[in-house]
C-alpha cells in the first residue's frame, strides 16, 4: 500500500495589507520591502477569524476535490505555529469539531515553516503502515496575531492563510509519494523563535511589555543558513532518487523570501517556469505557504495529474525538509 496526494485546497482571508500600508506604520518603503523580500502584499485574517476557521475552509475544499465526505477522513494533522489555544485543545481537534467529525485521530505538529512537509511525512507513515486510509493534512496560520507591528524587520514578512491536502492509500505505485526528507537542528533555535508564554517565559507583565509572545528573528544569519541547507537538501533528495532537476515539473518551495527561492533555484539550474512563486501576493504564511502555492497552480491549470513536484522548506527550530511526489489528484481542467 502506498500514500498519494489526492487533492489540494486553500483559503485566503479577504483583507489585504500592502507595502504602501506599511509605509504609514513603520519606517520602511514599498521599494525596500520589494527589493529585500519580493513581497508586495499579504492577507490578514479578521479579528474574529481563527486559525481553525481558515483551516476548516481549506479542508472543505480539499475533501470535496478528493471526492470524499468528511466521514471518510480517519486522521487530521494540523501544522501551525499560531494555534487557537496555547496548548490544548489542539487546532486539529477544533477543526475536526467544526467539520462535524468526531471519533477521529487529530493532533497538531509544530515544525514552523516546514510543518506541511512534516505533516506529509506523518500521513505517509500512517498510511503505508496500514493504520489509516485517508489523512487530511493542514497548514494554517494566523501569523498576524503573533507579529510585532512595531518591528519593521519582521512585520512586513508575514501573512495569514491556510492550505490543506488529502493523502490517501493507493495500490498504484505511479501515484505514490516518492520520498520525503525531514530534519532539524535545535542548536540554532534562537535564530527564529517566539520566546514568551512557554514554560521558560510564562505569561507575565514582562512578556506583554517586551512583546515576547511575538516572533523574533535574526534575519541575516537565518538567510545564510536557509540558502545553504535548502540547496543541500534538494540536491540530496534528487540524487537519492536518481532524478535530475530538469525532470521536475514544479519546484514548490516555502514562500519566505524571493531571494532565498532564487538562490536555491539558481543552484539547481531550474528554469523560471519550473519555480512556483506566490510570495509576492501572500508573503510568508509559514506552514500554509506550500499548500497555498500548490493550490494556486492547480486552480490556474498549471498543475496536472501526474506532474512531478519537489517541495522544499526551512523554518524555526531550526527545521527543514523536502519531498518528491507526483500530483495524484484530478486536474482542474
């Protein structure tokens, strides 16, 4: 029995925050943001719109496109660093409830921007072990809730949204997820973190005053490690599976920064049409960015059944991962 990615779906909040908007909020310019990151705008969830709400909307689309009903789903895994609640219930449990699915395996994973690939690996393992048949994996983030909008180095980077996919059991090896590499190095955890509200820095007046419950990043150091690690990881997964970069139909990296994406693409000698770019209109949506990007090319008709995809991500932890897989779902047209 193999695991196959059978469908993709996404949800994006209505509100758009542009670079021009930031010019009146912090000391920055549209030109500076665009040159440094490639980001032009990002979507921001409404005050009463939760991470779980966005996850539910993306999940509904993915389930429908897979030709399934919610009762066919026997496991829900949600990757997020902006959960509805601090530690419990998990956002996956909340999503299951809102979808009307009870008595189902449901849990969150915290792997930051690599979360969707980690969730993909978990789904693959559960299906190939015979424990589950249809696993719903979700990357959902309301990063606007954990961003310090006075910190110009980070606030311009992040947006909100959700992406979801259905991973199902198949006997057809041509549909199977080819390979997944996931790894981490906690020695660099302080490069990208939310230092407050955990056991080390419990919620207090200090945490609130110093905004320790928001994301903190040492950007230059993170950038250098990201480019080096991502390039090495994708080279390894291609070599391990005897696949050349030119044979990849869609390279779908985590949408953190255009300069990182270009550096990795250039190192692999990928043609521009192979590289999927959505960072300009969504910004960095952490665990949601890869499925949101995949959904974009599916809806535009670029992603066709059988197309080979190479996923690649790097995030806080530090975590990183890559995945080789065909799109086993139906094409949009």
